[in-house]
C-alpha cells in the first residue's frame, strides 16, 4: 500500500501571509510533497499575530501549482454554507480537481464569541452536520467538480470519527501526541467498525500514520 504525504501550513503568525503560504506550497511541490494542508483561523492566541485567509490562499496555491493536492480546512459552523460552496467549487475548478475540503467544528471559542456567534459545542456540532450535507447538495446543484469531503476528529472523542464515516476521510489529532502512533491504531479500529456497520464491509484501504487516517476509497495523506 502506498502512503502519500502532505505538509501542514498554518495560516497564523510568521505564516499568516498569502504570498508566504503560496511560496511554501510551491516549494513543497518542487520538493516532492504530495499535498499541502491549510489551517483555518480568524484569530489566534497572540493578538499581534497576522492571520491569512485560507480560502484566498487555496485559490492562489491552485493557480501557482500543478500537482499537489490542496487540503483546505474550513470551520463550517461559523461560515455561510452557500459562500463556502461557491468558493470551493471555484477553487476545485481552478485546481483541476486537486482540492479536498476538511470541515471542522473549530478549536477556538473566541472565533465565535467575538463575532456574535454561539460557541456552544453542541450547537456547533449541529451546524457542522447541517452545513456538510448542504454543501454537497449545492455542489451537485451547481455542477461543481467532485470534491472529497473530510471531517476533523480529536481522539479519544468519538463524534468526529462517527461524522467522518459518512464522508470521504478524517483528519485525526491527539491530545497526547507522544503516543499518537499507538492511539492511531485504536482510532483506526473504530473507523473500520463504523464502516463495516455502515456499509457491510471493512475498509479496503486504511493505513496507519502518525497524523492522519483516510477512509476508502481515498488514498491516505499525512501531515
């Protein structure tokens, strides 16, 4: 089984610049990486840190590269789904089918409260589920290229993995990164069980990696 690798590109701090992120993505492509993974933040812990738009960055990377897959993280509960659908359809077309969208619940309450949005995790979970379903509907209605849709999950919490089992992949993070390899094997066991329950068979290809596990039929990408 082959393993592909993506380099993570934070959109904050010294990386909080669209030109800088595009330069890194081009360098990653030239250096043999298979993909780039863009974070999604509006704010960050240090208020003086600049924060770049991952959507603008993904479009610029799509125009500046030829081969690397672009994994675009989007905190869907704080975004209007119709805007996400339009933007991602355009980026996917520009990238020639190299876009993957990663829908997450969001890790910073401030990115909700400071803009008048509800930070409650249950409310965000419901909003994420609604937007994921609606996003796929709009892509189909608007004739967008096929765009893989992943979900985020933080082990040992289960909701993210259960959500991801309905879509194309999962980006796993771990509270204890030092033991992430061991924990990933446990997480993959749950993924396999979820898929067997949902589809009547175990996954054809789920490869353990230190940062990311993919569900079939998408080939794994690791950060």
